[in-house]
């Protein structure tokens, strides 16, 4: 049974966001704030995934899905980068945009389109 596009986006985005946050352990200077790094990375992934999933539900185009995924994740990553400080700008933006492209691909390729039910 295939997941709906929104649910697939949520699961994929959250999983990739968690991995992104856990990669912060590779940077020793982040050790004191790792709880926040993991939480915000996962939240960013969940929100990006959900938004990308809803977009993919409406638009059936792989190029637009990839582009929208990158843009949605970039906007949310920018918010996190502005909060974290510009010294970590590319360390936050690049993985975030990659997450968006992967989720955009997954939702377009593997997500189940939910048809609107006829209202009476």
C-alpha cells in the first residue's frame, strides 16, 4: 500500500531531517547545542516534507516537484540559518535544499495521489 503524497513527504522529510541533525555530531563545536540542532533539523524536515507533499498532490510534474521541493526547503533552511548565524549559512542551506530535492522526487515518483471525494 502506497502512502499519500503528503504522508510520504512527512515521513521522508522527517527522516532526512533527523539524519541532517545527527550529522551535527561531526562538528565538535555544536556539542553543547546538539539537542536544538536535532530538533530544529527534524522540524524543518517535517514541515518541508508536508509542504512538498501537498504541492506534489496538486502538481504532476517531476521538474516542478524537484524545484518546489528545493525552494520550500531553502526558505525553511534560511529561517534556521538566520537564527543560527551566518557562519553556518551553507552548512544549513545545502543539506536543507538537498532534502527538498529528495522529498520532491520521492513524492512525485512514489506518492499515491489522493482523489477528492465527490461532495453531496
